[in-house]
C-alpha cells in the first residue's frame, strides 16, 4: 500500500509508482495531510465527493483546505482555502469545473477548480448543512440541514423553494432520485414523501414499516434506476422498499456484530442497467460490508477495527471507493481488485425464485439473514419451533445483558471472563477493548477547542522539570497536560499530573484525543476524592488503603508504624505514578487491563496487594531511604500474583472498610462536551493561583527594573563613547571647514561668472517667450472670437425655433379657446333650459300645494259646521276632531315652512329664483295670516250665536288659541 503525505504542497503526484493494490485490502493509495509546524499535526479529511466522470474527486479537511485528486492524471491540486471546516461537498454540477461546498458558518459556496475563484455565495440556512444533492441535469441542488431543506437554481444561484417543518419532526435527508424529476424527503419520524421537482406536488407517501421490525431510519440509498430504496438506522436490520409498488418487500438482517448502520450506498455496475444489487453497509465498528441484496450474501468488506472508516463515497462508474478513516486519512480502493475473487465463474447453483406476494407481508416473512456462504431462505418455520426457548432466554438474561452492554458490540461480563482466563487482553485488540470499557465519547470538537487554547502557562517550561529525549513525546505530553489544565484549573497546580499522565501519553502518543479522554476518565473514576485535601495528598484515600492493609496484614502495618513510614510513602507514590515506576510496560498493561475492567476501588486494592506481596523485602527494610527507593524503583515481583491477590482482597474485605462502599461506580464522559470537574477546594486553588500570579508579577517587575538599570548603564557607556567620537569628529570638521571655505571662495568666483552668462541667456529666452506669448494671445483671441460668432449663430437659430414654436402654440391655444367658447355657450343654453324646467316644476308644485290647502280649509269648515250642528252630546267628539284637523293644518304649515327653507338653501346662488321664492313665501305667510284671522272670526261669530255657557266658551277659546301656540 502506497502512502502520500500532502504536507504543505499545493500540487504534485498522488503516487510515485504504478499502484498495484493487493486483493486482500484493495487499497490503491492512502492520503494523509500533515503540517510541518513547530507542533506538527495531521489535518483530518471530513468530506469527499466524485465528479460525474468518476475519475476526479474533491476532499476537504477540517481547516477548510479543498484538494482535487485526478486519479487518471495522477495529480492533486489545492483549489481553495476556505479557512473553516466543510460539512458537505458536491462535484457533479453541469459546469464540470465547479463544485459546491457547505461550510461551518451555515453558508454554501460555489468555486471553480480551474480559476480557483468564488462563483457564488448562498445563504439561508440557520444550522449546519450535512447533505447536498444535485439533480441529474446539474441545474438544481438541494441542501439539507436539521431544520430545513432548500432547493437552489444553479444557473442563477437563487433559492426557489424552502421546506419548513415543525421543530418536533426533524429532517434526516432530502435528495433527488437518480435519472428522474422526483425529490425524496425522509424525516426523523420514519415518514418518507415523494415530490415533483417542478411543481413540488406530493406524488406519494410510503407506508409505515411493520411495528415488529420498526427502526428509526437514519441513512438511505437508492439504486441508479430509482426503483429500490434502502434504509437503515440503529439496528442490524436493513429495509428495502420498492418505490414503484410503494411497499416494503425485504428485510435484511446483518451479522450480529453490526449494531448500527452509519452509511449506505449502492455499488454501480455497467451491466445491470441501473438496478444495482450490491449494497455497501458501513456499520458502527468502522467496517463497510458489501452484500448482494438478492442473495443476501456477504461479498467483501473494507476497513478494520484498528483503521475504522467514518464515511465512504463510491464513484459513479463503480471503479473506485474513497473512504475517510477515523484517523483523518483518505483511502482510495480499487473495486476491480476487491471483486476479483467474486467475479470468477461460480459453480452451478440451484436457487428458488419467489415472486412478490400480492397480500401484505409480515416482518418475519420478509426477513433474510446475511451469510458468507450459500443463500439463506426465510426462517419463518424454523423460528416457530424455537420461539419459546429464545423468548425464555431473553427474559432471564435481558437485565444482565443491558447492564454489561458496551459500545462497539462488546459485553463487559464476557470480557471479564476472558480476562480471568488469560490474565490479559490480546495485544492487537487491547486499545479497542479499553476504548469500549471506558466508553470514550471521542468529542473531537470539544477536544479541539481545548487544544486551540494553546500551551498552558503552567507547562511552558515542562522540559526543564521533566527532560524527555523524544521531542515528539514531550510535545504530546505538554499538549495533553495543557488540555487538562484548560479543562479544569486544578490540573495546572497538580504537581504529580505529569507522572500520572506520562504512561498514557507514551501509549497513545499517536492519538491525542483518546489519550486525553482516557486520562480524564481515569481521573473522574479511579481518582475520586483525590483532590479534596489539595495541595496535600488525599488523606481520605490513603486512610482507606491503610484500613484495608490493617485488616489483611497487621504485622506489615505495624512495621511501617515502628519505622515512622506513613501511607504517603508506601501508598501515595504508587498512586500518583499509577505503578508506572515499579512495573515494566507489559506488566503495567496487564495490570490496567484488570483495573479498567473492574470497579474504581480495584486501583486502591492494587496498592494494598502490592505491599502485601512485597512484605518480605519490606520487613527487612529499616531506613526511610530504603523504603523510598523501594516504592520508586522496579522490584522482583510477579504481577500475576499481585493481580490474584487484588481479586482475593476485593472478595474478602469487609463491607465496612471496603473502598467500593465509599467510591462511586464507573461513569463515562459525556458526549458532545466534557463534564465539569470541580471536585477540589476552590478557595485553595484560587489562592494559589493569585499568589502565583503575584509572584510572577513581582518577578516581572524585578526583571523590568534590572533591565532598566542595565539599559541605563549601557546608555551611559554609549554616551561616553559617543562624546569622545564627537570631539574627534569636531576637530576633523574644523580642518575640513577651513579647506572647504577656501574652495567655497573659488567656487563663488566661478559662480559669479556663470551667473552673468546665465543672465544673458535668460534675457534671450525672455524675449523669445514674449514673442511666443504674443502669438499665442492673438491666436487665442481669434479662437475666442470664432467661438463667440458660433455661439451667436446658435442663439439666433434657437430664437427662431422658439418664435416658431410660440406661434404654433398661440394658434393652437386660439383654436382651443374657440372650442371652449362654443362649449360654454352650449352649456349656457343647457343651464337656461334646465332652469326654465325647474321654475315650471316649482310653480306647478306651489299651485298644487295651494289647491290642496284650499281643499283642506273647505273640508275643515265643513266639518266644523257639522260638529256644531251635532249638538251638545257630541261636543267632546267634535272638539277632538277639530283638534286633529287643527294639528294637521299646523303640520301642513310646518311642512310648507320646511320646504321654503330647503328651497332657499338650495337656490341661494341664483338671485332670480331667490326673489321668486321670497315672494311666494311672503304670499303664503299672508294667506296663512288671513286664513287664521278668518278662522278666528268664524269661531267668534259661532260663539256669539250659540253661547250655551261658560264651558263652551272655554272650549272655543282653546280652539281659537291653539293655532297661535
């Protein structure tokens, strides 16, 4: 396998000799990107994407460097530095040299690989974009984040549509179906919708999967013909959907070591017409397995437990596989080499082909298991026979399996059995087992933020106190200690932290993240209560050890007491160095296999066991220096005996003094961000920090003052030397001044002669200049005169044009006035006609009112006479009728007044009609007065004729007076 380091090069060859990948791994080349700074580090690749041809790919690392790799031309080029991590890439646009990159600031940019220029900048997302899907035509693109998906037009780089969803339902993926105009949207509630790209009309929705095999879909893959959809998630089951029939037609069960599926992708084939049958399944253990979806046979796999794969992309033509490993490097595989053994002519096979049933299938009918041999048919009948036994087994071991379940498919109980049988874990898988036992979260972002804070001030001079030959090991130790100090301030003041961390740094020097998290997990669990008496050793922990030692070996403890040897001498050196000073590398690894597999109290029991197993040499020691030497150097002691003694102590120690009753059980580091570590006396650490800062400031002041004194002394010496040099220079200058004064007199004489000659030349030049100025003046005057004449001609033309336009406007205005005059005369005749009609209507209305009033008066007189003649018995009725008639007459008068007022207000602008209405109103008032007088006279006359009595007189008076009211 060839390996290429990009380093600081911007271009170069991918490989230096023709690649010949082995059939076993099929790797063409391994590409890494490391820096050669003072602190060298490997820049991790994050995303990779192939172009439409499949012979070129782009890859971006976490610092924003984007490289183009031409696999046919064997060249790589740095095409862009975005200065921030890329979260998604797309390289199959319609313009072949352009690519899309989603950045950590939630924006999407389009760059050109040839010109290396920015083509467009698209914004609109409010969270990180993790997927970019490009239409088969290259005209549209869909960018997906956790809360929205947006459709972009790549010709104008404008957003066409935006998919908004509720916060409770997140988006898993939105992408185009290959070679179609359909968009598939997959959500976190397992709902899958198909949309038309142009109209965004919902074409269909896939039904919910069976409840017995329901998994939360997280990853998806579609065949090239867009007919089959594969979906998987946190399970070892794969669901295959037929998009034409819109139903689930097969459930594939992966091997038991697969617990979660991280990525799915079909392997293209040139001869299957797009109906891909080989599916790549990337599981949680970093291995990508390729299976045949028809035969459910495992074909081949890439990756390993030591070099796990984090993501993979397959080229469109299916010749290459580009995989990003968990260590940040990039592997390019040859599919032809990987499938060389598979593509051999197979022996004759007989297999059963079953059509899809028309009725709805259950999950047990659909389930197929992946095997590495022959085809395995549905296990329905066999499961029915053993269903009771399996169910019983699951019920009895359900709680135990959950309790001992570890990441990466391991079981803690089984590991402990293996450890007790062999005494240690296999060397090849030790690191993997440790990572599973400690349940390391691998928080890359949080660890990067701690590393980016730089070297802590407490460890700037680490090499002076702990000189290490290997500069790389020193840098890793310094960075790890600085990260711990940035994580919690207590670690910047912990004197034994380098001793505690050094064996782990030496063991994990090539993976600093794992090193940091192992040390942090060790401190959180196996170093409980160590910092409660800071800066003193943990007296409480040492008391636990002393109590256990007193119970199991009183003689040895009494020997320690007799020679004034405390637990700070026989226990604390072993703890603060985690036995690295007294054990060899193999012994130390074997010991920590057992420590990490047991309760945190196992470490304290190990200290007791080490003392008990060494009781013979310890009882012979009488000097304190001998004891110190013993606990700081390696001794002739079998570590297997010590480990067996530890297990014996764990089982035989009473509960009252057993450390596990005072220590918490194992707690793993949290994912995403590291937990807060504040298990120490904060006021002491703060006081020490303040004192250290004060001492540092005092030292800086002293150094500053001493530097000032030295600068002043140097300045005085420099001033003395400068004064001597100045006096010497003054003497030389005086002599040089006399010489130059003589030379100056000679030069002045020459200057006078030259001035005379120059004056003559100036006079001649002045005369020539005057002649030239006169010529120029005349020429300028002539030019100015010509310009004035031209301006006058232009003004004359303008005046003539203005006069012509004025005459035309006057003529047009005169015609308009004539037309206006005719319109006014027509309107005048129309107004006169309307006025005449209105006057006639008013006169007619007045005549009609007068006739009606006259008829009303006659009717009232007639009724009045009829009532008088009716007699005294009908007097009340007559009076009522008269009152009603008089009220009607009064109302008629009021109506007449209202009409007169209304006509007066409406026709106040016309004087002639106003006068007419006034005369009419005056005539009406006169008539009314005369009518009232006539009525009163008639009533008085009738009263005189009748006069029946005072009662009738009062009624008559009321009738006569009421109109006046």
